[in-house]
C-alpha cells in the first residue's frame, strides 16, 4: 500500500512537470503572438480580388489568426496531461520495482533464516546501495543473534552446575540413614558456598547486561584514584600469591559512570591477579596522553596464543580452569562492555613469555 502511494506521488510529479513545461511553452507562444503585426490594408494586397472586392471571409480569418494559435496548443496540452498520467504511472512502476522486490524478500526473512541476503546484482546505484546497506544490517543482526544464543547457552550451563551440586548436597543426607549432625552442618556450609558462587554469577550477568545497554550517568571520574583503590583492596591476595606490584599511576580524569568504571578497573586487576604465576608481576598504570585517559593493566602468567586473545573478551570464555577457580569467564567481557558504553578503545596483546596486557583509552575531560 505504501508503494502504491509513492507510485501515485511519482506519477503526479511526472505529470505536473510535463504540464508545467507545456504551460511555459504556451506562455511563450502567447508572448510571441502579441508581437505579430495587426491587420492593415497593405497586408491584404496579396489577397485575390474578385470584381474589385476582397472576399468577405478574409478579414474574419485574419481576426481569428491569433485565437487559433492559442486554442490548438491548449488542446494539445490537455491531451498531453492525460498521456503524462499514463506514462508517469508506467515509469513510476518500473522505478519502484526494485523497492517492491526488496520489500517482499525482507518480509520473508525471520530469525530462522536471518542468514539470507538481498544480494541485489547490477550496476551501483541508489537501490543497490540501499540493498547493500540492508545486507550489512542483516549481517550485524545475525552476529548479534548468534552471540545472544551462545550467551544464553553458556549462562544456562554455568547455572546448571551449582544447581546440580545443590541437589546432590541436599539429597546426600536423605539417602544416608547414618547421617550425623556434623554431616548436615558440612553440607549446609557447602550449600552456602555454592549459593554465594551462584550469587556472584548472577551479579556478573546483571552487570554485563547493564553495561551493554550503556551508562546511565556521566560524572567526573578519577581513574587514578580507582586504580590505587583496586590495588589496595587486593594487597592481601597479592601477598598470598607472592605477586609483585608495579604501579605508575598518574592523574587521569574522564566523564563516565563511576560505578561501572570502578568495576572495569577491579575486573582487570582481578584477572591480572587470578591468572598469574607464583612470584609473578602485576603492572597498573594510568596517565593522560593526546587527550585520552589511559588505563594499562599487565600481568605475567601462562602463555596466551595471540589468536585466542579476542576470544577471552567473550562471555564465559577462559583459557583454562585452575584448582580454586570460582570465576565464570565474565570479567573481561564486562570490561569490554563497559569500555564500549563509554566510547573507549580497548586493545589487548599477549606477551611471548606469558601473560597479557590490556590498554583502555577513554576520552579525557
């Protein structure tokens, strides 16, 4: 229905242009007719004479000369207006045929066949550019849907594990007739630990979802202060693991959500501490450079293949599990989501000897 309305608009526009050009031509004819010489006697010298008199019809024919000049083009203009409507309807239909074809194909694309494309062939014009733009949009939509499906599947898998453990812990005393109070207490303590782990997972999922939707507020954020606080909060863990800390924290301020930026810094430090080696090093640096507030967190650790670096920033992706691993592979994905929400640029590269360096560049105040 919309295509028909557009077709009518194009038809009327074509007809209006044709009639307008005809009216201009008619006005030119009127202007030229006014410049014709009036009827006079010398002009009749060439008229045939019968018995010394001019034919009675001659003066009337000369008087109607100008009116005939205007009447005939006016009739032709009316005929052309009707023909312009018909021709405009045909031309508009041919012009809008690619749009109608693309609309019909897009109506057939759904979540089940989002991989299909318009794939319009032919020379590059406005319609092909539109089709290529729609194909690009469909490609990004397909990528987002695939990522959403993987995220849901991974989240379900991560949530299923603590649920299975909880079920086993609850069932164990029931099937053991000799269960003691100490056994019940031990199971309850393990249930509490599993519940806390699941709570951390749900909190991380909520943070990830909120980060991907963008920041709610923009306030001055002291990036250097957040980095110093993150290092202080992890001093005991650093000592327990025998890790050395190198800091080069300089003033760096930006506009953003303080809570989200704080979580970003904390997640990077947690990742650097958790995926390290005994006696390793954690480096934290902040500074201003070229109008950007930079945060750099580097750590030693296991060797990370360069082709695996980008995968680590996807939800639920880890290089390997360790014995005390209570992480769920969401830390770096949350970091990336927060960085994107703040218009920051995130780069990461693996060290040949092991470990990772993550640099985030925020627009400075």
